[in-house]
């Protein structure tokens, strides 16, 4: 990826813009309850799904390069061979109707759906699938690494595609990845992907207005293979609204169909309104604090472990007011490899002992000063940061917390060539590229010669070896893969390059007219609009 966000460092980027017609904050909380049959009528077109976002979305239109917030729009324009169902924990067909694997999981054959056309009108064929995946692999952008096991792609007639792998891998899961798995019509002209759609999905681009309130508008692709039966949304608008309170007001007034990421206190004001429905479920988005293992004093494992032990995680979760649930480790609940019996940090007596051994702590005469950065505009993280300061102070640790603009300040500082100028603790959200936990480890904690995403600057050869073998184990010996993921997490807990600050609870607010909404944690913040109907 370039300087967009990666498979995981995808914090909520806040692009604050001046609005010509801003709505007073107080009005948002003062509006009376309104229902579909009375009060405020839904002002948006009934056939239009209005997705409210606190930030601008599009940084990259190319589906092979995209690795940021535009995923919520692109997922409605492009499709994958399969999609992961987080409830059944199985993949389901999208562009592929069936697939089979050889006994050694090194040869996979996918059968394509009939009568699928690209937005250009050209038919989907085995050759076009081969071309899309090979181009994505060649570009080596975004999450293209998910295809690394693929050695050769062979069309078998026009309706089947055979993938030959260099090692066993769960290719049906890989083919369902959030990023880099889209099938698209290949063009040698890079401009061909700008503000347009070259996929097979239900919607195409009607307009793109960067910097404006209605940033992206999509319209129905009339020849979509899934059809348009029933009261489906034929238009989708992605509307950028920087203030959470304004988002809440727009939902109450019926001018928004969906909003996610509101502060819990604002969500509470919307509960019980007859025209709105609140959906909640634990996500696969984990909040982590990466500790700088190359900078004093956090280069001392005793100090890192002491910081982790000194935090009262239950108090932090409580302070989030429902935005977070406790982390059981690096792998969130509901995902393959999740464990509930890890020996997580939180022993404050041990923290004092470790600090004393390292020559710090009360009575030592030495104060530890740490700088913690987080993406500016993240209210929950700011609240947690203030509480962490007070929790660490009795241990002789002065935590200085600063919210920085992601792309222009926090990220560049973390990549500074001089390790001494980098932050001490880098806080960000992380979620996987595909419905398995490998990217939590491979992208964030595997040794890097040139720093990309390992922002703890951490290296452990034993962990590297486990990371390199666990993908094949997932395909051939799932039980051993689960045991391996446990060992990997135990290494991280022992070496303490990371703080487990909690797992995000999705709190979505939708207009009550929406039917069929399912919050799938495998596709963070994506709403597959064609799956929905309205009354």
C-alpha cells in the first residue's frame, strides 16, 4: 500500500471540512422521536440508501490497489468469488457457485456463475478471473499478499478456473477477502479505474465529488445477475458528515439510512425512536497499542510488561460506555483461533516488581515519560488515553497522549528514519484482510527490514517461523493451527510489544424501514446494499 491505510491500520480518518449549512449541535439531541407513520417523514428518496460517514472515503479507485475506507463503496461495485458468512463460519458463493480442492489443498477449481456481465456489458469468463487475479498479484499493492500461495491460474473452458498453489492454503477463504480479492475487468490504462466501476456488482458510479458532502453516488446496474426484484435500493449515496451530532440529527430527521461509529452516548439518545433501529454486535476490530521496542525505556521487556500490567483493563472497558468489550488476546471472538484462557496482563503487583527490577517506579527517583499517539477525532481512544494517564501515574509513568491526523502526522512519525523520533506507543484499530487471523500477526508483528506496518518495530525469529507455517496448517490441520495461534499469542504476551485495549462493539443505527440488514464482522463497515429491501 502507499500511504493509505493498510490491512489493519485503518483508523477512522477525520477530514474536517467547512460546511455551508451546518446544523446546530443541540438540535440533534432535542428532536422529538419520529416514526415512519408520523412525525418526520423520511426525506430521502425511498429508493436511495444514504450511508453517513464521519469522513471522506475515496483515496483509491483501483480495486487492486484499494486499501482504505473506500471499501464500503467498492464492495457494492465489485464482487469476489466467495463471501464469508461469520454466522455459519463458512464461505458462500458469489461469482463462483461451487468449488473443490484436492486432498492436499494445493489445487482448487472454481466454477463460475452463469449469465454474469461486467458493467461494460462483457461476460464474466474464466480468462477474465485469471486476468484480474494475476494483475492484482503483479501490482503487489493493498492486501495482494493473500494470493501469495498461488503459483498458476488456468482457465478450464470459459466457466471454470483452476488455481495451483505452492503450498496448502484455504483458497475459498482467501477468495472472500475484504481487499484484493475483487474480480474486475482489466485495463492497461490506470486512468480507466478512476471514478468508475469495472466490476460485476449491483451498482456503478453515478458521480464522485471529492470534498463535497455527497462524495460518492452509485446507481443500479440494470443487468446485474442478482436482479432487482422487490423494494431494493436503486441508488446509494455516501455522505460525509464530520460532526457525530449532525449525523445523529440526520438519522432522526430521516435524511440518513445508516450510520456507524457514533459515540455511545449519542447512540443512547437514538434508542427507542420508532423510525430508527440500533444494531449491536462485537466486531473483529481490535484496538491495540504498539510499544516501541527500539526506544528507551520500552526496549526493556520488563518496562513493557510493567506498562501492560499496570493498566486496569476492566476500568478502561467500562469507560468506553459500550464501545468496547474486553480483548481475549489478539484474535477476537468468533474468529478461527480465538482463545479464552490466555494469561493476559493486568497484575499491578507484578508491574511494581518489574519496574523496580528495571530501576524505575516510586522511590527510584526516575520517572518514565511516554508519548502515546492515536488517530485524531477518535473520541473513545481519547477517553481511554486520559484514563490510562491516571492509571499509570502512581507507577511513576508520565503518559502524554496526543491525537494526530493519521496520514499527515501520526503515520509519518511512526515511519521516521530515526527511531528516537518515533512515538513510544502507537494506538490504532486493526482488523483482518480475510476471515482468518494471519494478518494480525504477519502484517503487524513479523520482522521487517524496512518498516511498513510493524509499528512496534518488534522482531522474534521464533514467532516469524510460526507465522510462516500457520497458513498451511489452517488448510491441512486446523486443530494444530489453533494450537499454533495460541503459541503465537503467548509469545506476544510474554514479549509485550502490544497493549490489548479492547475489541470494538459495532453500534449501527438504521432507518427502521430497512429490511435484511446483517452486520458481518468479516467486512468491517461494509453494507451490502443490494441484500436489503425497504418498506
